[in-house]
C-alpha cells in the first residue's frame, strides 16, 4: 500500500523537467537551459522549440521562484523612462519590448516623471524584484543629489548578477547608448542656413536637462560658424506646452523677429506650430519650424516637420542587446543622427 500510495502521490505532483527532457529527446541540462537561459552556454533555437513544444504537450510549467533562486534573477526586463506620454520614450520602449520578447524575457515599464528622486525609488524597488535587466532611458538632471545613490543601487544590483544599461545618460559608470545630440543639432543649423534662414528663435528646455542643453549648445555652435545674426534663445518647458507658451511670447512682441523657430524636441516644435496658427500665421509659409527626434507624428503634421532623426526604436533594441552582451565594461555606444528637411522649412 505504501508503494502504491507513493506512486499515486508522484502522479498527482504533475510533470517534471525530466518528463519534458524525455519528451523532447534532450538532456535534462539542455531542457533547464532552454527555460532558464545560461550566461555561459547557448541553446540552439531548434532545441528551445522542441523543449517548449514538449512542455506544452506534457503540461509542464516552470517554477518561476525556483528560477529566480537559481539564476539570481527573474526572467523580467525592466525599463525606466522619464515620460510615458512622450513619443520619444514610447518609441524607445517599443524597441526594448521587442528585443526582450525575442529573448523570451517579460518586459515591464516604470515611469519616473522626470524626477531623479522617483527614478532612484524605482531602482531600489526593482532590485528587490530581481529583474534580469534594468534599462534607464532619459536625460540626466544636472545637479541632482541622487546620482551617488543611484550609482550605488545599480552597482549593488550588478554585483548580484543583474545587467544595467543607460540610454542618453552619459556620465554614470555603466554601459550607455549615447545619442549624438550636439552633432545632430549642429548639422541642423547648417542645413537650415543652407536653405536661406538667417533669423532664428531657439526653444530650449531648462539647462539642468542635459539632452536639451547639449542640443542647444550644438545648434548655437553650428550657427556661430556661419555668417548669421545671433539667435533669440528662450528657455521653456521641455514639452509641448513649453513650445507653445514660448512661441506665444515671441509672437506677442510685435512684428515677427525670426524667420525660423527651432525647438530642442519635436513635441516642443508641435506646440510652436499650434501657437503660430493661433496667431493667424501659417507654419512653414510665414515662419519655418524645426524640431529634434523625428517622432512618428512628424510626417503626419501639416506641414510635415523638419527635424533631426534619431533611430529611437533601434536604440531600444540596441540597449537590450547591450544589456545581454557578455562584455560588461562601462562602454559608451554612440548612435548617429541625421537631418531630415520637410515642408515646415521650405527654402527661403
């Protein structure tokens, strides 16, 4: 009776990894690596397919808690972004999610609302959840007192086996996907002058936002190398409403003093175009408008928006690939940009 009862108990316990390996015709070690991944040995795609199909046939479900204990992490990939409403970040997120799913990782997204304190709090929480990867996308805020704490949290997470990658956040000691903000803005200045524009209004975000500051500096450097009047520079919110409010102020000062408004991101430029229309003017015809990032909305605007193209989706993919790379040095991977001129800046 004891032997029968034991056999019945084993049958009730459900299929095991051994059952999956037997059904798939592979070793138990190969079946385990197919579910859990391996930092030292890769499993052939056809073996992974066989193991997953066998698991479905026998009704096997891997034990996620056991996986986390064995690997030191779960099969999740965490992305921290500054703003979920901005197409800049949603495009990067789409790339991260696609790359995570291709590696059979479960992507999660947290929003820091452009707050360094919130960003640090999120990373502390994520450490307890033990994701396989943490990717942080967003500009550094100069003068933030949280950089030291953030570095300590991420270094401790790395020491426990986690993978960290930053996007457009140069300056911290972790692998980074860096966007050529200054070079792209300089090239935009030269391209617009080449189209005949001479009197510029430049809409920048607060100087503490490094992305905006680098782009603004690059644009001004591009103009300084050419024979054009000094531009009007307005510091405003690094969002659509900031572009709108700054443009309203410029247009309220009397006759139009500029022939081209250049915003340091596309959503600010979209706000500027709305303000131009509200003033009874036509973007592109009465005043040129350009942005930066080439978010998906740019081609659907009327007129289509000139901008600096950043391969946002590919940046997300690259960040995930960099996170899973065996080279864990704190290298910086530069991403080039390119100027795209459209109808919002017709030749003068």
